[in-house]
């Protein structure tokens, strides 16, 4: 079995979302898809947290840059 990646999990989650939005599944099938979607969401969130931690560590090692949480960085829109 191939190793699950963030990209493959996200693609599968998008497919599940389409299938659920379509509304053609039985209640039992919908619940199974929903459960799979929850698991994929948790996997993706863990991968994003891992990536955020790595970025903060890299910024910290530089010494000249300060790691800031992503949600506190203002975007000049």
C-alpha cells in the first residue's frame, strides 16, 4: 500500500465531499463516507501542524528571523 500523503488525502476528501453533496448515497454509505472524511481531515490537520512546526524551527535557526504563528500574520490585502 502506498504511503498516504497530504495531497492524496486532500484529493480523497474533495471526492468524498462531492459524493456527499450529490446526495445519491444511502444513509449508511453517507455515514461511512463522513467517517472517512473526518479521519482524512484529522490526518491533513496533523500534516499542516507538522509543516508549521518545521517552518517555525527553520526560522528560529536563522537567528535573524522571528517565528510568528500563521494566524497572527497580517496580510496587506
